[in-house]
């Protein structure tokens, strides 16, 4: 089982809101996930990103691989 840290899309049509989740790589984008570790709201003027750095570090130590988008969010947050 390969584990990834990726975005799951929520919100209405044309109004995206994303959760940063830890999920099995084979599960669907908005499907079942192991843990929610943050949120990302691209609609606000300064983009709102909240991340639980302790849990993200834990999952990365366990071998979870962040997606490209999540990797850039982590870098912007300074983790």
C-alpha cells in the first residue's frame, strides 16, 4: 500500500475548497482517506493554507509521498 499526501476537492461548482489528506494512492481523489492534515482555500485574496505540520512530518517519516501541489504548499508554509 503506497500512501500519498494530496488534495481532495470539496466546495460547490466554480468555488473550490480543498482538504489536504493522507490517502492510499489507489483510492479516488474525493474518496476514502486515512487522515485530514490541512485545508487549502484558493479563492481568498491571500490564499488561505492551514497545515498540521506535526502530522505531515509523521506521515512523511512513515513513507508518505506528497503530491507536487502539496509539496509546493508545504514549501510556502516553511516546513
